[in-house]
């Protein structure tokens, strides 16, 4: 896949400067009429916010879609051995957060080749 890899970046506590630098790089590339590398990212203020959306069951759901390919919510619930209503809710939440998509046939898919989680630790207080 090489540079065609689609990556979702989940960051916790990323400084605003890093986001501004990505925007600056993209604007320079546009001005020079050169392609910029796509960046798909979601920022969270703290790890609790990240884990409220990306729960262990939802990570399992994403992994199942990556390994089995697109499927209906009913097929996904059967594959996971979980209740349809709960899987439907998880799919809705992950779609809201852009971690899942519906394909052209209406089946749920996990569009990213990788999801990278980056957590910035708080600055150390001087002793």
C-alpha cells in the first residue's frame, strides 16, 4: 500500500502548536500546488474522553470489520456474538467519530489501515 495507507490519528493532549504546524504545511503545499499527505485526526483533551468513545468492545468491533470486511450490523452482531442493539449503538458512535463508514451498499466498514493512538504526558513539575 505504501503512501496510499489511510491512517486515523487519535491524540490525547496534543499541543495546539502541532495542529497549527500541520495546517501551515498543508497551506504551503496548496500554495506550491503540490499534493499534501492527508491527515485524519481526532483530538481528545484527556484519556478518559478517548476511552469513553473507543471502548474495548468497540476496538474489537473495528478489528472484526478489518479482518472480515464490510458487513451489515446484523452480520457483525452475529460474528461478534453480541446483541444487535448494542452493536448498532457502537456502530453509530464510531461513525459519528469517523472511525467507521458505510460503503456504497450500506454495509459498515472500517476504512482505515491503521489507527494510531498518541497520548502526550503532562509536563513534569520541577522538584
